[in-house]
C-alpha cells in the first residue's frame, strides 16, 4: 500500500473534499477487474480480460477510482459497500442513489443508474439497514451486452422463496424470463435451479441446470448452450456432484471463454473435487460439426498439472487460435515453452514465440511474448528479456505487416517491472482498424509530462498526431487534453477536447469527428462537467452505434451526472435529415 499526497486534489468548492486547506493523505490500492474489449468490425468479438485500476481512500471515507490517468468514479464509504463492482463498465457507468427517510434518516430505498439513466432496479431496507420485500437486482457481471436482472424477495436481509431472472439479448425489444429457483428460510438455495454462466451474453447463452441442497450442488448437473442460429438449448456438458457439493466422476466442462465462436470443451475425471489423470481439450468450428482434440495433459493425484501439456490461450477463439506447448513440474511450467498460432481453420499451426521458465516456474532470459490484444487482425509480438519473471531492459512491439514483423513501439523496463524513460506504447484497443500509438515518458511506472497520440490508416503510411495532453507528477491527466473515444477505430474517429484537473474532467468538453484522411474535424456534440467531474446541463451525445455512416446524436439534460430526459434525436450525416423529438 502506498501513500498519495496532493494539495489540490479538488477545487476548494468541492463538497466531497472535507479537508480542502490541509494536505490530505490518500492510501492507494491496486486492484484488478474484468474489462470487455470489443472489435468494432466484428459484432461477436468480445475479449474478457483483467485490467488494473487504482482505489484511493482517505480518512473521511471517500473512495476514488482511477484508470488510465483519470478518475472514473467517486464513492462515499456507504455507497462503496452497496455492490461489489465486477467489471470496468460497472466502475464507469453504474451509480446508486439513496432515498433517505425524513424522520429517522435510515436508508429506505436504493435506486440504480446506468450511464446516468435510471434503471428499474432496487428495493426497500428496514430501519436496521436490511433488505426487505421485493427486490430487483442486477446480475453480478452486468454490462451493456448482459443486462440481466434477478427478481425476488428478501426477509430481514436474507433471500427467500422463488427468484427469477430477466434479460434482454442485445437490441431485442422483449425481455426473456427464466425461472431460477428457490431459497429456503435461511437464504440458501434449495431444489431445482437454473444458474447462468458469468460471461452470459448474446453469443454465450450458457446456463447450468441441477439441484441444490442447502446451497450445495447435488447429483447430476447439465451444461446447456443455445447457439444464436437456434432457439433450442442443447446439453453441451455436465457431470455429477457428491453429497459435499464436490465434483466426482467423468465431467464434460466448457472452456472459460466459451461462446459461439469458441466452442471448446474439456473432458476428464474428478475425485473429491480435484481433476485427476488425463484431461483432453476439444474444439468444434460449428455446432453441427464433431469435436476434435486440440490440447490437454495429465493431472497428478493432488490435482496439479504434470508432464507434457498443450494449453490454450485464455481468450482463445476461431480468430485467436493460440496454443502454449511445454512441460509442467509439480504445477509449475519449466524448461522451454513454445507458442503456436493457426491463422485459418485449415492451416497448420506455426511457431510464433516462446522462451524458457526457470526451476521456480518464472520466465527467464529472452522471450517472444504475445501482446494482450493478439489475434488474427492484431498480430503483435513483445520481444525482450526476463529475469526471474520480471521484464528488464529494452522491449519491442513488433507488428506483422504482410508476413514480416516490424518494430512499431518500444521502451525500457526499470526495477520491479516498471516502465521508465521514453516509450512508444500501443493504444489499448490497437488492431488493424485502430492503428494508434502513444508516445511520451514514464517515471517509475507513471506517465509524466506530455504524451501524444498518433494514428495511421496503414503501417506503410506516416503516423499523424491526433491527440494528447499532460500528466501530472501522480500520473493523472492535467490541463488541456484531446482524448480518444473508448471505441475509436477507422470509421469512428471520435475525439473529446477539454480540461482535466488532477484527473477529473472540468468545464466545457467538445466532441468531434475526424471524418477523412486529411484529418479535418467536425463538431458533433459536447457539454459541461461540474467540479466533481459530473455531467451537468444540456449535452449533445453520440449514440453507441455512432460512426461515419451512422452519425446519430442525442440531445439530453443532466443534473449532477443523472440523465433527466432526452430532448431530441438526430442523424447528422450529410444530406440526411431525420429528427425525432421526445416529450
């Protein structure tokens, strides 16, 4: 845990900061959360991966969440304890409002907002602060493509009786209701239940059916999968639980990243909840084809990997068919490991990287790693050296251009795996249609001073500056900035121009579209932020589907980050006029 000091963390008029004149001490915690990255050219490509963010807390119960040099959330202690936030979309977009009783000041009702818009979520509390009566709760991993709600009753803080799940698949109008199951008087699951996969969305419609006994799974559980081409759920795997809720016997399990375009299963034996013996990994390209073995290995009697293994990349799918091949010794990788990639279904796997692990299972010496965005349209390699699992010295980003790899970025790692000195980084969404790099300087792992963003339409064309700004001594954005839209890509070159104050957006911000190769900008929206970084007043916002050929904007009003109402909707493409007005 580190200490974070900043004399001017907020403007003096901020109601959140209670110690404006004195130097504040902030504790920093590094946390990891799931983020969902989408390839804008493929509707079905979602990459679930872990990203690091910071939580800053102080003695007066304020929690500030920082990601990529800016604050994305501020909570008071009571608010921060309402829900454990599971992904970056929730950190950015999910807020809560407490309605307090006028007499005893006890919390009576909780409502939720997603991107400033009120959700039909929440319920009542007792005077003791316990949930009571009918409640509507968002799913644990709620995000834009998994708007799932659980509905049922609480009795003095414990779930009881029947609970159902409602969800909507992407842009479908109608909600689908699934009967979940029952809780007993002690708030424990009992009897027949339908549970949903944590990654459930349009292209991963997977759920589990079986029985609970006092919150422990018992007997046969089936894994069911509905491919988007069919309205039928089909058994895709499953197995048996013993009386202690532990898996036993033969099981067919789905891969963690399972979806329509990653139909991968694992088959093997469990003994007392541990994987034992030979396990095989199989894949099929479509639901109407047979499974083929692509990997696997041996687990010892302690459920630990041993000997020769073929592992799959965490986000393996049909355009990211990457295998890791090597040996385990008592659960740790050792010796030489090879990384292989299959470009097309009928092509052979080719070696593209790898290196050595030492006796402690840590990477050692020269390595060729894969960039976290690696797939068919983002063939980026990381080339450098490890010492006891820590990156040291110069590392290069090498990008595949017409069968050859070229250096497109580089920099130096200092002690403790921290970037230091001048760097050319890749944008977090870098791929063939988002060729964006960022150049600047690090000090002990923190970005400092001026950073600039550069974009090109082709690696053979010169990069052009499109954005950037300054970072302060704490690695937070400060002063005038031109930021890129979260979903920036070739046909959605949206830029935001405005002022940061110690990581918080302030004042007027303008939204622009960089509309052609010459880089001319067209203003398409904007609005104002208050001193807390909350949207206020009238705003013109772009829609989720906004791009060059679909330039829809929405005019709306905000009050302290809460969206009050939409005023109008308009398509602003040239020679296209279509206004829709709201009451």
